[in-house]
C-alpha cells in the first residue's frame, strides 16, 4: 500500500507540474479544424516538404545522451560576452535597423514599425529555470527595455523561440502577433486577445501594421513543447515593405526550399538564418554553418546575419564554432556578413559591424 500511494503521489506531482502555463496548450476546436485542413498536416501531425527525421537514421538516442554527458571543449564562454547598450525606445526611424539579443531574438525597425522576433529574455531556454541557462553577459536586455511592439513574430513553439515568461510580460506592449499556424493556442492560454493574433500556414500572407506584408513559408524543422511533436507549424517568414525585403529564417535544416524562395521572393536585402546548435546526429533539422552561407546564396541575399548562437548551449560544438565556420564559408562565397555584438544596431545601408568580437 505504501508503494502504491508513493507511486500515485509521483504521478499526481508530474501531472500537476505539466499543468503549468509554460507548457502552453494543444490546439483544439476551430483552430484544430483549420489545422486538419492544412496541406502539410496528415495522420495527426505536420510534415516537412522532405522526409525529416529529428535524429539521423544512423544515430541512437542513447549515443546522443552519452555525448551530452561527456565533457566537451569550450561549450560555454570562459568570460562574460561583450554587449552594447542601446536605447531601443529611441531608435531612429530614418532607415531599417536591427538589434540582435543573442540566439534568435532580435528587434527590427523598418517603415516606421517595430518588429520583435522570437524573444527570449527569461535567462533560460527550457520550461524550467535551472536548465538551458544563458551565457553570462548574453541576457543584458529585458522586456522593460523593449519599445511598444507593432508586430510580434513567432516562428515556432520551441522553448528557445517561444518563452512563456517573456511573452507574458510583453503582452501590454504588443499590438499585433503573427505566428505559425497553431501557436496561437499557447498565446490565448497566456492571456493574449485572439483578435490581435494572425496564424499563418505555409504560403499564406497577411498585411499587418498597415504597411508590412508577411508571408509564411516552409522551413525544415519540427515543433512541440511536451511529448507529442508536430501539433503546431514551424515557418520561415518573408517580410516586405515598399522599399525592402527581409528573410526571417527561424529554425531549418538545409533543403531545396531556400532556392525556391529565393527565386520567387528574392533578392533579399537581409537574410537572418540560424548557424548554431547543429550536429551530424540531427543534421536534417539544423544547418551546418557552411550550409547557412549556401542557403543565403540560394535565397539571393545581399547580406547574411547568422543567428541561433551566442546565448545558449543546446549542442555539442564549441560556443564560438558556428560563427567561425559560417564566416569562413561566407568569405569563400563572397557573401557579405554582419556579426554584431548583442545590442549593437545593424544599419541596413551600413553593412557593418563585422568585428570578430567572439575571439
């Protein structure tokens, strides 16, 4: 009987833990009906354009777990990362500017509008505060530093892109949200008004903030905050104004969709693409840095900004390796690259900064 009650208590504790708001909500009702009609949804889950196992065919989960447990070289910086303190509420609106906050979070000002993408300011990239902590010096900006946000863009629902605490605190500042199909279920559970949320399936578009056109397009990845994957969509986005076109890549493995998007929507003034948290064991869902540079060429990008590095250790490589490798490949391909410090504004016409601050 004691064993039975102990087991029951453990099960109940786990169940209660999983009811916490950071885990979000699975789509239901009218949202689920729309998902089920989406071309990429079949057999109860969203699918990529190409067959995409999360782990490569020749890899076991056990081997991957052992690799994570083993000590690795330089997986975290040995000193606080440098950053620049910028008054985000006073950014000039004369031309496009971008401020990167580490990993995949950034603020883009264009056409007089402020667009915030995949913000994570809680200090960790997981549902619990003790796992996936940020590097010292990489979390220098908070929700309080943010201006009012005309459009909040959410590419998918992984914890390193959709952070409950950040999204909850941002709510009073956000005028409109554009998210991948299904992600709105999380936001509504967290108190967002459904009237300001636009959810897009691949190849759907929306005009927001009066002058911005956003188109959701394929990415090669997956989604999920609990045990079942693929219940919400993952996307890249094309952002167009009268004068500029941007590619917001989200997370994606390399595939033919980059060239197809480049042919249809390019050239891009700036492509923002992931270049970190990769490994041969999960090579289909995250690009190697050399593939990141090639993807920018495929997209017909004038300039590449590599992201998805510089804040969290979510893979086995040295923390600085992604930017070193993508920089070398970009030079080989004669591809302009910008490598700002956290908080350092990138002015689109300036094609700077390029200083290798991580060294």
